[in-house]
C-alpha cells in the first residue's frame, strides 16, 4: 500500500474503505470486483490502484486495518472489574457496534474470512487471523463462571451467542435495516433472556 493514502481527506479514505469492505463482505475475494468498488466509492480505478497496486493489496490493507481498528475499540472497553459473563459480552458487542457506526460492513467483512477459499487471500490474512479471537477470549476470561446453573456448557452457550449475533447482523443487512444502536438493543434483549435462563 502507498502510505500517501493516509494523506487523503478522511472522508475520501472512509469512502474507499467502506466501498471495499462492502464489496468484499458481500461477494468474497474471488467474486469481488474492483469495478464495483470504484463505482461504490465514486473514484477512478486508476486512483484505487495508485494507492493499493492491485486487488490483493487492497484486501490485505482492509484486513489489517479492520483488525487494528476492532482491537483498538475492544481495548477501550477492557477497563474496570466487570466479571458478569453477559455484561462482558454486551460490552464486547457494543465496542463492535461503535466501529460499525463508521464502517458498517467491517464485521461482516471480518466474518467472511471464515468462508474464504482463495489461497492468496487466506495467506494475506494468516498472520493476524487469531489476533481478534485471542483478544476477545482474554477479555472474556474475567467472567465469573460460578454464576451459571449446574450443567450449563459455557463453551456451547458462547457459540450459540456468536451464531445468533452473526445471524441477526446478516438478517439486518439483507433487510437493509441495519443500525448499530438498534442492533445494540436487540443484543441486550437476547443476552438478558439467556442470563435469566442460565444464571442461578
């Protein structure tokens, strides 16, 4: 990537980043078209390639930028002595929603990496692929597991929460009704229900 990209006005940077996130998130690396990206961003293909050289360069930049941005937001909610499992999940998801106010497709883009099958794209993301899951796991280690009813499998509960939240987000995007604040309220409602079912 050409470092001069960050000399562009923030509005133009974000326009290019958001257009790229959207096209990659919805189509995967193989089917993402740079023609669609430049049309979405309202820029020339020459400008895109001036800063990113090629599609893989753009994809690699996006992944690195997304991981760093999410980690930064997550680190901001790590303070305090909170040890309630569901409150920690709520804080973690709230951090993501704050990111999505500026970059709506960033989480979908990061989630899409799990289904990626193009070797060059997988190789480009390999180094940082565990950074977010490891940070989230470290954050959740504070949870006081003694609050759960006997027999609750927290590993499966956590997987269920992940599947539910991913599904909710994908549905909202498909319905064209995604809004971070409304998503936060939905997340809270699901977590409150699960808390009642699983806590002593």
